[in-house]
């Protein structure tokens, strides 16, 4: 069994602006017919929008439309702080300053936990170049 998810995050939007931006994005996706207007049980843990008739304009690959028959094939727009874990599948973090990649370590988990709990100023140093980044 496998599944695929793609997560898009706007790191520049404030918590106050996020709900309105989500509404703008939703309206655009519906208007472009990439997702259906109505929400339903097409995602895990909540409600989402099923693919619209023009969903292919929003994806890079997967010309196979078999996923359209799946129960969980929708788009969920979520507002708020989220920390995603790759589940040990080898996905690494990357440093914008030096380009190195690395796996999360204890200090990264501490920084992510502090950010999740409301610290917008917490920064994490790159293990390779020590450049601090939010």
C-alpha cells in the first residue's frame, strides 16, 4: 500500500493573514476547476475537495487517472501550525545558505517544537555551516 501527498506552505504569511489567503487559494482552485467546490470525505482526518475536471493542470506527472477511483484523493486546505514527519523514509532537510542536506537531529526537533508552540523567532543552525534560519 502506498499513498502520496504534496504539501504547499507559505512561510511568509502571518497567522492573521493565513485564513484569508486559504480562502483566496480555495476560490482560485475552484474557479480554475482544479478542485470541486463542495467538500466531502475525500481526505483522511477531515474534509476536502475532490479533484475537479481540470486537475491535471495542477500536477506535474501521474497521467494515470486511477487515483480518481480512490476514496482519499482530495485536497485539504489547512490553516495553522503543522509539523510534518517523513516517517523515516529518507527525506532530508536542506540549508538555503550552503546547500547541504541533513537529517533532523535533537536540536532541530527542539526548534520545531518551540515553533509549533508559538515561538516565531526560534532559529535552527545548519549542522554544516552554522547559518541560523527560522
